[in-house]
C-alpha cells in the first residue's frame, strides 16, 4: 500500500487538489459575490492575463483594420488619380479648343473688317536661323498665292511670300536680314525705309529735327506694291540720336509675336491696288 502511494503520490496529490478546489467551489457557489473570496482570488490572479490578452487582441484587430483601410484607401487613391488625370486631359483639350476658337474668331472678324482679297493658311514649319527666318504654310499656287505677296495677321505684318509650290509656300519674316520695304510713321506721316540689323527692325536716316516718341505706330506706306497701305508694322521701342549729326534712327518692336504665329492671311489682291505686287515673279 505504501509502495502504491509512494509511486503515485503526484497523481494522488493532483486528484486531492482538484477535489479540494471542487469542494471550495461548491461551498462558495451559493454565496454572494462579496462573500465569495475564492472567485475574487481567481479573478485577481486571472486579471493580468485577461488584460494582456485583451490588449494584444485589440492591437492586432486595430492593426488589421488599419491595414485593410490602407489597402482600400490606396485603391481609392489610384481610382481618384486616374480621374484627376483624365479631368486634366479634358481641361487641357477644352483650353486648346477655346484658344483655337478665339484665334479663328479673330481671323473671321479680320476677314470681315479687312476688305483685301486674301487666303488663310496654317503654319506647318518654322525655321529660325541667324541669316534666314522663314515659315512654311499649307497653301500654295493652287490657292492663288505668288511670290512677294504680303503675309499678315489681324495684329499686323508677318512677312512676304518668298517661294511657292502647288500646295505650300515659304514666308520670309520681316525679321529676316533680307527684309527692306518702305514704311510710314503714322503720327508724323514721315516716309522711311525699314531694314533689319542684328535681328532687330530698324529705321535709319530719319531727320534729327523730327520729334519721335516711344510707342509711335509704324505702318506700311503701300509704295512697294507688296503690302496695302495702313497695316501695322510695329511700334518704336528705342530712339537713337548721336551727339552730332543730321539723322536719328529708331528700333521697332514688331506688332506680331512672330514665334507664336499659328495662322496667317496671304493678301492676294488689295482693294486699293487691283494689280499683283510690283515685284512678283509671275506675269
């Protein structure tokens, strides 16, 4: 018997402890919470573990929910970004349409106000070299264009036709070094010759005693037979007077921003001059 107890003492001890706790539980079951010291002791012992488990569970659940939220937010941001990009594309297209509409509207108004017979064309190539400044437009001999015809916009002079093919024309800009044609200082009615030097429009040999001012308007004189009279060339931006001498010179700012031209009008015939330009290659 002693040998049996000695061999199984651990098992017997555990059984007795279980029985002991069961007896205590049964004895405490009918007592109120305030008198149930065993339940309070168990709760006191279990509380740290329960708190730790609840904290870990809350943190894991919160982290998982944030992860899911971030994934959803990322997907929503991707969708919103695609929408923003599309709206930006639509806005850019709309701006381009509005700008194009305003340009075409201005050309239509120009056609109504200016009675000269002309054909409108689009710029397809621009060449800007030190000694050659030209544009290529998408209208040519088939549209009645000939060399030396004047090229303008609603704002003023652009240049003249240098050469033509059946469907295209080369426009020599007024800032080209070969440019030279007669002009008129609008306020004083003084005639002079426009030239180009170092890429700038310049008028030389104006009588020194003539009073000139910045922003005086310069227009075509109509004498060369290329441009009708009265089309804006530019405005005076600088007046140069030597300390001594009989003459002065002025630098002009072109009326047209030549690096922003998209459409032009080629004057086929002036209402004041029914003949073609005096220096055209065609007879």
